[in-house]
């Protein structure tokens, strides 16, 4: 079987972001590391060919030392000599290298004479050499694993920061519309009381006590208006993003990865069921992640606050015209009188909530020609369904 055929056989069963190892059955002393990339379609592999004979290529190995490196039943490197001759003995040891991606077994063999066996010096050299080789191989694999994990953590943190920034930027629109409504009341009161103060000032002599009351009321209303405007100070402005073809299967997987640690601490299970078809839409991927991130977090918050349920399911489906993402939980559901108000700005059932999360989700989805709906499940819990037009084309318009 050719290497290409091996790759094609391994590709369908390999999840995105994970790696596997394929040994060369021809006995050429090499093997390949395969890892599925996180491209939009998830159909590409990175293949790294490794010459196993060079992993432990050390010219300073003691004479008579040979090794065997294998993966399961497939031997990658084997330079062991035949049986010991007259006056010689063979010492051997084997170890399993502790690596998920490269589960190799290492067997070392040392041929020494009886006289050398009786002498402690050569035996000690052999033991130390073996220990150094095994330790070097172990440290190398551990270093590679630690580097990969650190890189993944850094990427996850950077992604989380982008999501948080997008949330602040897009919340400004919803916040501004609510602020315009809220500022109407204090400004109207300021105008009315100021007019009354002018009339009091025209009296002869002026009513000082009444004027003081008017001024105190104006101070209160001015402070209230200042508090409302203070909500904008935490938001930072950036240039708007451009819609682009985005895979909702990939977006859902990214959100699940970002929330994995938080949901584990809450004892909430998150399951992502991707679409069997390509679920492409024309939208900003960061804003799509923000929508799903908000919906999944809301479901987890409801489960945690009520103590009911333990599961959130994100299901992606696609047909010829539309792509749908359904975020469903088995929590307490939403009261019937609350359900019609969920997408109203500043309406929140959370004690510390601002009531901007769901209106923001609705605004972002409608920006890309879609819609979002909420409904209680017959079996319990609530479902939020995001519907977007399916994109069939190349560059965004």
C-alpha cells in the first residue's frame, strides 16, 4: 500500500485537531505523523515523515549496543545482532515511550563477554548509557507535547479576547438605542424643573427654599443622566468587519472548545452535532461565534441557577436554502409570560444582567439576513434556533 493510500484510509476516521501515527509496513525504518487541519471543510491532512533510524543516531554509543524501535507489531529500526557467541552474554531491556501521538516501544541490547560481565565498570557504563538514551527520548517527547499545549492555550486566549472585544463593540448599538430612550426622562425633568425655577426667580423677593428644591432635583436628574452615559465608557471602537464565507460547523466546534473548561467546572455537558453537509453562510465568523457563545452561556447559566438539567446540545443542519443552528438545553425552560420579551433591550431575568445579550444576538443575526427564535421544548428546557441563508459562492459580495 502506498503512503497516499495510507493517508486516504486514515483521513475519514481522524477527528479535526488530533493526530495519529502510521508506520511504514515495508520496513524502511520510517513512519508518518498525520494531523487533520482545522480548515473550513476539514478534509486536509498534515503529514510529517520521520526517519526512525535517526531518532537515536549517536556515534558515541558503546560498542556492542544495538536497538529495536517498533510500533506495535511493525518494526521500524532493528540492528540487533544474532545470538551471543562463545564466551558472550546478551543483556536486553525494553520500554514503552509514553506518548499519545507516537506510542513506540524501544528495546536495547548489549552483547558483552563473560569477563566484562564480571567487571563492574563496563556494566555501569552500559546502564548509564541506556538510562541517558531513554531519558533523552522521554524529555524530547515531553518538550514537544508541552510546546504544542502552550501554543494551543495561547491561541484559545487570543480567540477569547477577540470574542470579548466583538461583544463590547456590537453591544454599543443596542446600548445606544436604550440610552436614547432612558435619557428622555431625566432631560424632560430637567427642562420642566428649570422652567419652574425661572418663574420662581422672577418673584420679588425670590422664594429661596423653592429654588433650592428645584436645583436639588436638577442635580439628581443630571447625575442620573451621567450614570446612563457612563455605560459607554467601557466600550472601545474598531473598524467594522467584512462578511466572509464561514462554516457554521467549524464555528460551533470553536465555541465548544472555548467553553469546555468553564462548562466542566459547572458540571454541564456540551455536545455539538455538526451538519453532514457543508454549512456555509456569508457572515463574520467572530460575530457568529459571539452569538453561539452567548446562547450556550445563557443555557449553562439557567441550568446552574436552577439546579435542573446538565446538558446543552448544539445542532447544525443545512438544506438547499438555509443553515440552522439549534442550541437546546434540558434546564427549567422559560416562563410563558417571559418568552415574548427575551429579545427586548434591557429586559433580563438575571439579577445582575443588563438585558443586552439576546438583543445583540438578534441584531447580529439580522445583519446577515437571518433570524433567531426561542421556544420551550416539549420534554423540558428551551431551544434557540438561528437561521441564516446558505452561501453558495466564492468571494463575499
